[in-house]
């Protein structure tokens, strides 16, 4: 197994130093393990030069097999751990950036109080990276917006919904829509809208809301931000308006008295947040129990809890593929 791990790491990185660092092995030990595997199999797996490492034709074929074997062994270990003691060991949780700052305090408190034997590791990444990490086994569970795009590798993902939340319009305090609770979506047609950078699901959601409102040739989006904190500061500076999920308001708008909000008329645009896991994971029952506990723990937030058999939201913005 050590030889297979060493070879798989070199096949992935094509660099001995990077491969050794990835699996926590010294370079000499890594090189020796690969050489031993070549001797055992009777084939040359790598072509080594002073400057680079290449896979031989045999290496290219066997690298796929090696990864399959390693994944199967990992699933075997995971199965044994799940049967032995649920809610123990390590849980590698991936979270999208537009959820992490606002939901993690509740998640961390839940794990600390209810699952003290569970070692939680948190990874904040965009959805595409999270899905890749889930499929390769780097991550165990994801907290993100749904539905997911099967074209992005989400076909083998099982999602358990947690809640729906409304989007709110964030405005400069002196804006004509400040404090309104009955804003029609059509008002978005000509507002100077500020968005997150490409790759964030909140950007896609905001654009969907605008398209639904009939915005096809409104003011161009000329300024973007990498995070919500920067986005709301741009609004406070009078550069435009933006849309935020309601769970983000307490953190992002309370710190600046130049900001205010406005709510949309019913039905407001919404997004659904869920926990995602690999389909058929050995820990599915454990993760579904975690989802049930988390759904209850999040009840103090401005959200609407959703049970697994509840219908999906019908708001087009919420039905957009999450790419955060």
C-alpha cells in the first residue's frame, strides 16, 4: 500500500518533492517505494531525467489502477470506522464562502457541544473545488447552495436540504428604496448592481434575479468584489447596490451606519442551503443525523428550515446551479 501511495502521488504531481510533501514521506523513501513497486511488477513506471519526471506508457495505465485500489481501501477503512463509532474520528467539511462566516459559528458550537469526539476540519472553497474534493475523497461533507450542476461533477452527490433564505437588497442609507419592505423585482432593471467575481454562486443568483425582473440592457456591471465584506463597503461608498442572503446581513451591514436594506415583495428571491455527501457513502446515516441536528441548531437564524422531502423552491434565482 505504501508503494501504491507513493506511485500515485508521483503520477499526480510528476515531481518527487511535491509528491513526498503531499503524502508526508521523505524523498528518498518515496523514490525507494516507487522503485520497489517497479521491481515487484516487473515494469518501468516512470521515466526519470535530471529535470523532470514522466510516466511511461505502462505507468500511465497502472496509475489509474493504483488510484482505484487506493480509493477502494479508503472506502473499506471508512466503512469500518463508521460501523465502529459514528460521530467520532475526522470530519472534513467543505463550505462555500457565502455561507462560511455566517453558519460556521453554529456548526462549530454544535460539534463542540453534541459531538465532542468528532474532529472537525473546515475547508472554505468555491463549489467546483468542493465537489472535486468530495469526489476524490479529500472532503467528506459539503455545506453549499443547491441544486448542483451534474455537468460539474455533481452526479454522484446526495444532498440533504437544511433551509431556504431570502435575498435582501443592500443600499446606501440615503437611497430612495431604503427601508422598503415591498420592493418589486422590476426595480432591479436599472439599479447599478455590484456583484462578486466570476465563480461565486451569489453572482449567478443575482444575475438570475435581474433576468427574471426583465433586466437585459440595464447599467453594465463594471465593479466586482472577491468577498461580501468588500461588496457592502462598495455599496456604503455610493458605488451601487447589491443582493445578500439574509443570514449575512447581521455580520456585513451592522458595522457600517451608511448601509441599510430593503426587502422584496413576496415571493422574495431565495436560495436553498444543503449538506452534500458522496452517494452511497458509508457514513450516510451519520451525516443525515448531523444534518437533522444542524437544521434544528440553525433555527435561530432568519431562515426557513427545510425537511428532506420538502419540494424544491420555485424561485428561478434559487434554482440556478450553485458555482460559489
